[in-house]
């Protein structure tokens, strides 16, 4: 076996990296809308504990979504198998977290 046959190829995970780039755009929109929603509740002093809880939900969704995406890319690279589903699942977790954030925020 030659060294070139044993070398890992980054092109295997190129589709997942491209989808992760789209996830960056989705994360940007989620954060933009989340800040917009949070600032719309800024005058509500009694809503502060609810806003704090909603913020932790969104933070957890962002961390979990990006964790799924990065784990899929890293395992796809090390095993040399494409894992294009990981950024899609990560984006779904982030969007779901935003929807939960919004529902908690406006339930107050």
C-alpha cells in the first residue's frame, strides 16, 4: 500500500462542509431574529426569568446543533465516509431551538 492510498481525502466531506456553510447562514438568521424578539420584550421587567430561560434554551440548541454538525464532519473525515446528514440535523436542531425560544418568550 502506497502512502497516497492511505492518505485521507478531504473531498469526502466536502458536501457536509458546504452544508455547514449554509448552517452558518441559518445560525445568523436565527440569532438576528432571536435578538429582535428578545429586544421586543425588553420593557417587560416581570418577563426577565422567562427571557433568561428562553436564552438558555436557544444557547443549548446552538451548541447541540453545531456539535452534531462538527461531529458528523469529523467522523466522516476520519472514517472516509460522507456524513451529509449531520449539518441538516444540526440546522433542524437550531431552528427547533429558536421556535422553542420564541414560544417561551411570547408565552410570558
